[in-house]
C-alpha cells in the first residue's frame, strides 16, 4: 500500500469518527406557540429525550436557550429560559 492510500484511509477514518463520536445532534423543527421555524443546534441528552438545548428562533432572529422534552415520534415541549414559556414543537 502506498503512502497516499494510507493518508486517504486515515482521513476517512478520522471524518467517520467525528460523526460517530460526536454527541451533538442538530435538527430543524417548528414551534407551534410562536408560529416559527427553529433549528436546534445542540441536543445531547444521552438517550434520555430531555435536557438543555440551544436553538435558533427564526421569528426572533436570534439564538436562545431552553429545556427540551422530546416524545417518541419527534414532538415535544420546549421551555424558553428567557421567557419561561413552554411551546409545542415538532421535528421536520
């Protein structure tokens, strides 16, 4: 095996490990309470389905923080830390 092949295999292995090991999952969704699309940027709940998130609210035009409790099927409740309000959300 030549040096170029080894480098190519190493690069592919590194890229694959980043995707496999990375605990953060992002997804797009819809907030029914505000009528806004959201992008959940950080969602690392160790398989528990609930925990802290950072998300981008397109209606507000800014990043926000909150607590997300997801249910099977891709729907759940998002509590915004700044406003204290809880909204129904669905994954797109």
